[in-house]
C-alpha cells in the first residue's frame, strides 16, 4: 500500500461577490400614430360661389335661376294643369338634371316654391283647370 501524505493543504476562503441577476423585463414598443393632416382646399371667389359652396348656396343659385327663367320665359311657357308655371319649370328641370348644370337645383327650388304657394294660398301660380 502506498504511504499516506500527512500534510495539510491550506484552504483559503476568498470572499466572492455574487452579483444579483437583473430581472428580464419585456417591453412592448410604443406605437405612435401619424398625425392627420387636414388639407385646406382653396376656393377662389367665383369657384366658391359657382362650383363649390354648401347645399344652401346651390339651392339659392337654383332659386335665382328659377326667377330668371320665370321672368324671361314665363309668358311663353306652357302651363300644365294642376302644376302651374313653377311646376312646369320643375318638371323640365327634373328631366334635364343629368345634362344641364344646376338643373337639379332649379328643380328643387321650383318644387319648394310651388309647395309654398300651394300651402299658403291653396293654388299654384299659373294653375288653371281646363274647361272651367
């Protein structure tokens, strides 16, 4: 058998610093939405009146066109029974609304004027009943 060595080995105990493990943090990236840019549409003086404008302006232009048509051609327009002069203009404008600009506005203005006259007086201007 082998001889045993009887000497001490020195065991030095070194101070070892153990660093704490950082916690794992999962962060979701922040989503930043792009700001909406509102574009201003520049309208010229006549472009705002004739081409653009709100629905009130278009109906007002249709009413002005109705008055002009009634003044220029009112006497020569045929009068349809129970519809009157404004109703005749409204019917013609209604059928021309796809082909003539402002025809739908003229039609809506004429219908509004005819309805007002009928509600206020009970008759429509230019209305006549044949044979009476």
